[in-house]
């Protein structure tokens, strides 16, 4: 067990294409985003756990027993489909994550510590805030308690934390934060999936002029959106799912082309956006905005679960559009794509962990 301060940083992400369909055996491609969740864990001289979340103006101390039992109690707040009900604590996911780690310890390993979490990733907007938190906080705590990757692979621990946020996550969010660059989640014949970590330079040519906007947090959680729309993509000959799979496969091939093809990129973005609108996850006002972008010669699609109601749908990817007054009302995300994944810092020494040691899934 280390007596030093541990710092971990993980980036956000956006799903470029494949959202929703990836839960039905289709490929999906995501890329890391240069917005970060930073976690610091340092020892205390007592048996309390201190949580500092300055972005939420939240600072509290808890007993070990309280957080050890917290994940079990919070699981009772979920209905089938893992949709959160009732009022959720501001530090809900942080406490769940700590509880997950404490359960891996023997009582003689328990000790007090302080956790500080600072994030520049918009929450509930499809930018991977919970995945980045799961990866960075789990990494810091596993290192703090000297839990070995062989017995406690970080990817698996982060996945278990993500379940408290999304219920049945696809895994692409936290794996993209963990691995960095561009990550493909590809189905395999046995029903499982593998992760393909693309070289950092891959996909950059086609996406070099992409703009990202934050249209605001959706009214519904990702779990609520998925639960409400899942049946629309089920069935052996589901026409909408076939469209989404076909477009995603063509998009994958395009990203690997060495020649810039903006017209093809726009066409594929329009195709997948139309499918998402048919699925019912693009609010009317956002769809109207996208029509304005298309009329001006560009293309756009939401990135992530989207929303069932309201005027906000999280991340919006735009390409080939001029400066439009309709876009000026939204915050533009000025952050690079395909950045490095998780970084851990201990005693002023940077340490990068290899994907093979951290992931429970095959990585190519």
C-alpha cells in the first residue's frame, strides 16, 4: 500500500459512428477527446474518506463502512433497464467507485484517504464523462492500494463502475478513455466483441475539419434513452439496424482511406443522422438545426445516446458548414481528437500502462 499521492488523468471521448447499433452487434468507432477528468488520491491519518469535487461545490467526509455498503444500497434505486430513479447524490458515481474498490480489500488494508476530482468534460452530453471518471478514479485507487493488474484488471473494474451509471454499458466509452486515440468495437462470431486500437494517425485525415458542439445535457439518462428505444432495433431482419450497420461499415472504410473525401464523409454523416432521427433520439430543435447545416452545404450528427425530449441532445459533430448564427448559441468544444489515453503519476514519475495489462478484451 503506497503512502504517496497518486494522480490519474483520463480523456473524454465521442462516438464517431455506431451509437445505439453497437448494442445489437454492429461495429462502432470512437475517438478520445482532449477534455480530461483528473483524480488525485492521497493518504489521510485517520479512517475517513474525504471527497472533494470542486466543480460541483461538494466537499464531504464519509466512514469506510458507509462507502463499503454504498453500491449495494444504490443498486436498489434502479428499475429494470438500470434507469436511475429518485434523487441521485451529486457524488453518486464517485462513492460507487470507491465502494467497488473497498470490496476488493481485506479489512487490514483499509485506511483513510482523500479523493479530489476535477473534470473539464461536460456531463450527460455524450462526451464520456462517466467513463473517464471510472478509468481515472479506479486507476488511482488500484495503484494507491497496490492492487495488482493481473488480479484486478483496470478495464474490468472500470466496466463494473460504469454499470452504476449506465446499467448495461457497451464498454466503448471507458475503453476509449483508457486506450486513447481511435478505438473500434467490433463484434465477433461468438457474440462477444474485440477492441481494435487504431494508430494515432488513422482517421485524422478525414476528420481534420470536424467541429464539435455541446448542445446541452439531455433530459434523460443514457440508460433511459436506450431502454426506450432498444426494441426498435431488435429482430432478425430489422431494416433500420441494417441501414445503421451498412453506414458504419462504410464510414470505417472511409476513415482508412489515404485521400481526403469530404463529400463521402458528409453523405455518411447524413445517412447515420437520418437513422438516429428515425430511432427517435434527436429532438425536434436539434433536427431543425441539422437541416440548416445541411442546407448550408455541411453535415452533422449527434454523437452518443441523444435524447427523447427537450431541446438538447449532447454532443453534435459538424463538418463543412460555414459560421452559422444558429450554431453560435452552442458552446464549441475546442479540444483535439485522438489524444493519449490514461496517464498515472506517482512521485513525479509518469507511468503509462500497456493496454494488454489493463483490458479483459482482446486488443488488436
